[in-house]
């Protein structure tokens, strides 16, 4: 095996995903370091289809797991094209460079929406979400074709493996796997000991609970309490999921779990190479996309007492499996309501409102875009959130004959919640002091109000 690495960077804690390197060189030699980087550059650019990157991110401010990123390097131009499983078709080209900084470094040194998304500060995550776009090169294996990287800032290990198909084809497949993975809980046994757990499909965190029996109920069935909690980040694979580090439960180490991605059934089985199995379950109130098309009445207003009702709201399928066009909430505009396949719920989120029946957004006076802003209205808070992930979700009452829903925060942020919405202007003038101008009071919902304070219920009428 031909393995190349740096001695000064290999004194690291063992990771299940890393290989052992046995041939080192003196990294004080500038000429050998230059040769090392040139050799790697040729290797990166020489793959016909490119590489898949197990891109692990996360910090205390925004815990996250792994994201599959597809990369195609053009080493003659110094360019890389990146695609992410979070975006089915987006392909973004930027520059990269192999350089030195206390060791060899792969740096994506110009902005790329895929590679900089989690490392760039935002209103919600002022230090970013623990992403990196500069990586120490731990080593590379030319025979087995693997490149081992370590984020300069977050210290997370991120491996590169060659692809056997074009990056667009691979990314489309992983997008569908990511989009259709919505198992939220699981249970099983290891050595006769009970294990339960939760899967945070939004942040790619896998949590297992070692359960301890403390007696029996009146029917003689054992009662359990949580004795120990183990949480590890995961990344999805074409066969299941793989952990950043081994999941250690009741003395058993599990590096990955395979399962069938046909999740239309009510549950699925996770299996490890060592024979451990868990039964996974989807949310109890999960509903398919097709269930939501129809006519509704929406109630909003004070948290207690009589609210205001808008009747005759229609949810019309827009992009199948993705969202609905909402008609009847206003004669002046249409909205979109997203379908979250992971939770099986519909969500009303931040968005630019649409002209009735058209895809074009409303632009007032050739400058101001009218937007629907999530609003944390409450006795101690009135924050407005300019983030497309934030909004409210409709939680089903469990009755298929007379379905009704309660509006709840959609969990799009660990910091901010949403109870309400209002119409606002976004100023498109690049010289504007503030992108958000003022309340869009000239536009209103049915009934004449430009606000939707305290969304309460959403009842399906037909």
C-alpha cells in the first residue's frame, strides 16, 4: 500500500474513519512538501467523476452531524465544483488552493454556498455552525484512494472518497435519501438489555438511551428509567447511516447501521455489522403529502378567548411532495406552505409573497418586496426572524375523519421561536441602510389585518 502522511499531524485521537499511515517524511523540507502537495493535486484532479466528502460540522452553538458533499476538482484551473445533499440541483464553482500553514492545507479560499454555508456567521449563529473551509491534510492513500482531512477551526475529521458516477447523479441520489429519511425514534436490545433512542433528523444527531429496570407495574411488566445517554453525530450513506465515532451502548461499539430506505411503511429495522438491530419508528402524527390538499379555516388571535377566523383557505399542490400554494388568505397575494417529510407536517415559513396565480413575487414601487416574517410575539418578546427555516408547523389532532391542527413553532431554531406572522417590506436597494424597511400595511389578509398574531388552529373543512 502506498500511504503518504505527515508525522506532525498524526498524533491525534483515533477515529473509526481514519486509516493508519506508516510512511512519513520530514515536513521541514520545503521541496518535499511542495512535491507532496503537487502529487495530491494531481490525485484530486485525476478522478474522472470527482469525490464525495464526508463533511462533518458542528460546535456548541449549533450541533450538527455529517453532510454528503460531492466535489469535482479542476487542478489546471484551480477550481472546484461542489454540490450538497441538501440541494438537489445546485452546483457551485469556486477556487481552491493547496498551501501550507503549520502543515499542508486544502483551502476553499473563495466563497462557495456549499462549502461556506456552515462556517459563515449569520443572525441566528453569530459564530457560524462549526463548518470549515480550510482543512489540514492528515494524509492520503493513492492505492485505496482516500484523503483524510481535519478542519482547522472545528477539528472535525472529513474524508474524501472517489465517486463512480458524475457528481450530479450522486448528489441527486443522496438528496432523495436525505429528504426521505424521517425515522425519529427507535428501540431494541443489546445482550438482553433494553435500548431506546431518538434521531434528530434536522441536525443529524443519533441519541441512544441505556435503559435500567426499576421494578414492575401492576400487571408485572417491567418499568424502565434512563441510566445513561449517548449522543453521536451521523452521516447518511447509500445503505443507511454511519457514525462520526463509534456508538458505544452497553459495552458494544457500533460504527454504522444499515436499513431499507423504503420508509413508506410504519417502521423499519436498523442493523449493524455485529448483528445488533433496532426497530425505527416514524412520528406518531406523521401524515403523507397528499393528505393536506383541501379547504381549511384558520383561527388566530389572543391566546385565550375568541379569535379571528379566515374561512375558505385552499391548499393546492404546487411542487409535488414539497409544498402547496395557499389561496384565500388574501385577495392581494398567494402564499406557499411547505411540506416537511421528516415530521409529516405542513409549515408556514418566512417567504416573499406571490402575485395571485403567478410565480412572480410582489414588488411594490419597483423596490420593495413584500415578505411574510415569522414573529415571536409574546409578553416579553417581539422579535422578527428573517430566516427561511423559521416558522410554524401544523400539529395534527390524530382524527382522520375530522382533521384539525394546532399551530406550533416548527423547531427551525434552537434560539428563536415563532408564534405569529406579519407582512413587511424588504428593501432591494443596495444602498439602503437596512434591508428591511417597514411594515407592509397596504397589504392585508382576509379581514383587513396585515398581521397574524398568535396562530391557533387550522381545521380541514373538505
